[in-house]
């Protein structure tokens, strides 16, 4: 390698640290989307008939739907027929312990900085790692099962706990909810399943790391979290995807069900490949996430740090059905170069005395476009309900855009909705103040941006918060000057 | 330590400094006085390397180095500290965090290891005493909702933390009541040594009762028009600036 090549290589690898891929033996379906593919997926996964029927039903619905175009996004044509809808690392045999895991896989984890071993030993986090849609290593299972907690891959849940899956699947997000939810329902490959029984506080953060690996495979994760009465769980989702030239579609669905007095905290750090500096490549991320506070006094809290993807279309929402239930949404969305994000939340107040809180911090740099889109809906019988929304935008440079689309829809006179919004630029004054104290410009911006996003970052569990702060700085690297 | 020769500087094509000369040696305290708008803060910013200001002529030499090519962060690492007339708010960033980032980046630039949490805390505790500043203030967003006095005290705290060679205090006395003025001055005096130097910018004589200058300079219309000892400050207090204005 010539010196120039090396410099170039070092530079580009700095651009996106997780941009590499490991060659596994891949078992992959031919490109294309049709009923046969839906059947193939279901068969590969040895699913019961009711689930196949459910998928086929979703596929019928999907065929009648159109790609949504209301978001503030320029979405290139996506050819769904040119995507493969199933790929799985070849199963060699049943894995009993980490020692039996494919060393290539362990390498993958290590490059990601999430060696399962370390995770196990140091932080007490149980990791259910999903690689190319089929989950491989699940740890801490025994410890959790003593408490009656179920934490496993979605496929495993279908086999081992079919009644639970059947009861809740699609109840929070019906397949007809939207185009991408319907697509996911038809072709979802795998994902995570979590059930916390009555009265149990999950003693550790449950964590899933998603990762797109094989080229040209769409990712259609499906996650279902059920918190039974008076239970508590904190769930972490981290995503990274290797660098690819072709755009890749990602359409996940996450459903959360909280029974009375239950609390679910769901945190995401999303770091899919954003495309290069010229806007080439990158993940298209169309996610449907929704939780229902079904019982009285229940609470669902979404926290997200979105730094990746070429396009983000994502609105983690709460349906506040139980009386006194609480929904929260904390978000930091960073866009740089040619990234586009249209993200926010929906809070639907149905029960009495329901409360919701929205804190959204958008950061735009380069030529990117960053939109907050949020809806607060207070239904007729949701008396004495409250919402507080704070939507801030921070701009770095003059070529990027920040937009806010709040929709407020109140049908109850005793309820109150408060909305605050600010747009600011990183001040020259602030940067000079930092420089005068000996910091360089990159550190100065990282410090200012992390301060700006602090109200959201502090919602994250400790280890995640540190990682998120690093990601923010990394994403904005080279965005000023 | 600091040698400024024939300095001309402008902002957006407005000439503000018009041939300024100043020499500061280690161990000295210099006061720069002058009416509002005469260019005192501009001088401070230009020494610190703020990029909005164009140096159109002359040079600034610091410890034998021409500062012309150095960015503000490099000048800071060489030991130039500016206590701001209007300290800047950074929401969500505590003074503690701000200082930890600064201290460690300066150390890193010198090839030193970053201070660990314990050592940093120890340093903080020691310097907090100097300016009588409380921990809870340092845990709040820097300068955000601080009173005038708290902001100035915080600047001197930062100065103590960074232990600079040349400190420029821009109107550090404004907004301080007499007790705060004493505390801040005591802090500044405690940090004084034979190895460092202080430039105090003010337009009130009162501060100079507490921080006693070796030299007093009068800056009018971008130039130093008169220099003297501390008695010059007393004279200015009494007679104002008009009698020394060029042309009078
Ligand atoms: N950024 C700027 N843009 C335009 N004019 C400026 C700027 N900064 C300072 N000035 C002008 O330069 C002159 C000197 O200002 P300054 O150095 O702040 O004076 P002092 O600190 O002595 O009161 C004033 O007339 C002021 O209005
Ligand atoms: Mg001034």
C-alpha cells in the first residue's frame, strides 16, 4: 500500500469505525418479495401455521398500501424486489456456551467493542446478539429464568412460548398500521422477545445489539416486550452496521405492552451507516415503535440517540390507555453531511390523569436535514391530562436545516398541553471561550453539543451514556471549520 | 514576557487598535485604563487570538514566540489566560466538566497524562478555597443564571486552575460589590509570582487599591497615550480622561 493509500484508508476508517464485514457462511433467500418468499421465511423458521397465516395476511394488506410520503424526507426509489428477505448464518449445531460460538462471530463482537465475555463479566448485562436476523448467543438466561423472566430471540419465543406471542403480537402495532409495519409483519426474520412476570423487577439492563452484515439483505427485526403487572424492565438496543455502497433498507417493529403499575424503559443508540461525505450509501431506517400503557399507573419511557442512517423515519410512541399512566420520549437526533432525519413521537392520551413528556434535541450539521415531528392527542375522556414538550434545534453551519412539526389535538377541556421550541446556533462566543481555555475546536464542539443534549443523555444507563457521548462527537467530526 | 509592537487591528474594516505598544515582564502587574469603547477588550481579544479581529500591522511576541501564527487554543496552552468581561454561558456544561476538559487537553498537548478523577478533585478543592467558590456553583451549567459576581469569581477560579503565565483580566471588577471585589483581588494576588504577569483592564481606580499595579497605561482611541505608576490611576480618578486626550 502506498503512503497516500494508507492515509486515505486511515481517514475513511475513521469516518465510520464500524465499517467492515466478516465473511460467514450465509444461507440466503433469492432476491424478491412475493408470497412464496413469505412462506419460505416461515418454513425456514419452522413456524406454526397460525404465524404463517398472520404473515400472509399482513402481506395481503401490504400489497394494497403505498409508501408514505408525508415526511420531510427525499426518499430515493426503493426497489423491494431487488432485496433478499432472508439470510441466516448457517447453524452448525446447538450452542450450549460461549465457547461454542463461531470465532468469526466473537471477532465481530470484539470489533464492535462488545465482547460477550466482557459484557457478562464486567457489567452484568445480558446480551442477546442479533446478527443478520438470527440470534446467536444468549447469556444470563438461567439467572433471568429463575425470576421467571423470558428474554430470548423472537424465533425461540415462537417455539417455546407460543401462547404469549400469539396473545400480544400485533396488538400494539397492527400490521395494517403503516406500510413498513405491514412489510415487517410479512417478512420479519427475527428479533427479541421479553416477558417480565407480575411483580418482578428485572435486576439487569436487557440488551440487544443489532447488526446488518450480509450485503443486500433487508433487516426486518421484530421486538416484543411484555411487562406484566407491577413489573419493571430497562431495555437497551444498540445498532451498528458495516459500510456498504448500496443502500440498505431497515424496517423494524418494536411493540411494548405495559400492564397496570408496570414500567418499561427502552433506550436506543442508533448508529447505522450514514453514507459517505457525499451522501452515497447508507441505511434507510424506517422504524415503527409503539408502547401501550394498558393498565392504570403504568409507564413507558423511550430514550433514543440517533446518529446514524442516511434516512431516519421513526416515531416511538405511547398510547396512554390506563388511568394515571405516563409516557416519555427523550431524543437526540444528529445529522451530518447529507443525512436526513424525520423523527419524533406520538403521545395519545386516552385514560384520565395521563401525563406525557417530550424532550427532543435535534442537531444538524453539513448539508443535512433534521425534522422533529410530534403529535399530542388528548381524547375526550382523558380528563386532567398533561403534556409538556420541549423541542430544541441546534445548527452547525449554514447549509443544514432544522424543522419542527408539532401537531396538537385536544378533545378535553380539563387537560393542558405545553409546547416550547428553540432554535440556536453554536455561538462563536462559546467556541472562543473553550479555545481560550486550551481546548481544540473538535473538543469544544463535542463539549457544547453534549451539554445541549444532556437532558436526554442523562436518561441513558451509565455505560450507554458514555458511548452515546462519544458517538455524538464522532458524528460531528469535521463538521465545522 | 509580552512585547507588543505597533499593533494595528480592525473588526469588519473598522480600525480599533492604531499602533499600540506595550511591554510586560514577568513578575509585573500592569493596569490598562481608558474610557468605554477605547479598545481595551479588543486588545485583550487580539492577544488571546480571537479570529474576528484582523491584525493589520505590528506584532505580538510572547516569550520569544511570534503569536501571529498561533490559534487561540495554542496561545492558551502557551500560558495566556483571558478572564472575560462577559463570560459565556454554555448550557448543560458544568464548570467542573469544562475545567476537566481544558486541564486535560492542555496536559495532553504537552504529552502529559490526563489527571485522574481523584487528582482533579484535589486540584479543584485547593483552588476553590482561593476564590471562596462553592461546589454547587461549579456543578451548575457554566455562567448560566450566575450573578455578575459569580461569573467573575468563576473566571478567577478558572485562572487558578490553569495556572497561566500571563493573565489578562478584562473588567473583572465590574458588577462586584466590595466584599466580592476583595475576594477576587485576594485570589489574584495569591496567584501572583515572579514567573507570571498580570494585565488588569479596568476603568475604575477602585480595583487598583486591591491589585496594586507596577504600571498604569491609558488607552485612548486605540493607542496607549500615557503610562505611569499607580499614582496615574489616582490622577485619572480625580480628573477623568479629557486632560490627556490627544489634541487637548
Ligand atoms: N465585533 C465587533 N464588531 C464591530 N465593532 C466592534 C466589535 N468589537 C468591538 N467593536 C468596537 O470597537 C470599539 C472598541 O471596543 P472595546 O474594545 O470593546 O472597548 P472597551 O473594552 O475599551 O470598552 C468600540 O467602538 C466597539 O463598538
Ligand atoms: Mg471592554
